[in-house]
């Protein structure tokens, strides 16, 4: 997954949420990195809230990939 991808999060009794990948969790993210050090995790801007949070990649379903800018 990469920046701009549209994703869905649904885990257990949590309501389904949709958002956009902002960036991967990295070692610069201190507390999040401790949990995600050995598995992919991403920061997500959710459509149903103002807060950006992170989630493990395995808990996300890719809905659509970000449009690629061919002029790069």
C-alpha cells in the first residue's frame, strides 16, 4: 500500500471505516513503531473523523490504488 490508496478498516465489532493512506509507520513514529517494527503499518486519514491514526496492513482492505501522476 502507498500514499493515496483508499482503504477500508473492519476489525471485530469496530464499525467499518474508510480512509486514505498518508504514509507508512516508520522508526520516527516512536510508540507506533514499537508495535509495528516487524509488520507493515500505515498512518491513515479517516473520512469519518478528524484524527489520523495508524493501523496494521493486515487489518486494511485495499479499495482502490492512488492515481499515478504520469508526469513525475
